[in-house]
C-alpha cells in the first residue's frame, strides 16, 4: 500500500462533527495532537494521532510526509482509543510492523 492510497481500515466518519475547525486549547491534550502509534513497512511510515475538539475527538492516520490517509471523528477519548487499536491491529495483520 502506498501512502497515496486511502486507508481501507479507517474511513471518514461524518457522524460527529466538531464545532470548530481547530483543536481545543484546553482539555486532555491542551490543544495538541497526540501520536498513538507509528508503523512501517519497507520504507513507508505511517502514524495515528488523536486531537481533542469541543465535544469530539479526531482520529487520523497519515504518512510520514503529512499526507492524510484517513480521518474519523468520534464522541469520546475511549471511543477514539478503541478505534485506534482496531486500526493498528488491522495494519499489523497486513504486514506493517511497530516502529
């Protein structure tokens, strides 16, 4: 899989929409995105991160160069962490390894 291909595991979910277009400046992550995991296969590297928004959490997978592969908005930190683990496990089954 190349970084220009869409992520088959996480797909965009518009079920929960954040109120603003930037992370909350307070809360769990103080307005910063938190990297949850990094994987690699051959020379390609991907990472999953979460950012807190007012009333929601944004989960995304991107290539090392910053290309966004997938994006999903979830209602809680627990839901974002559970979905991240599902995605990580699926990537590992496809031959990616922990970085």
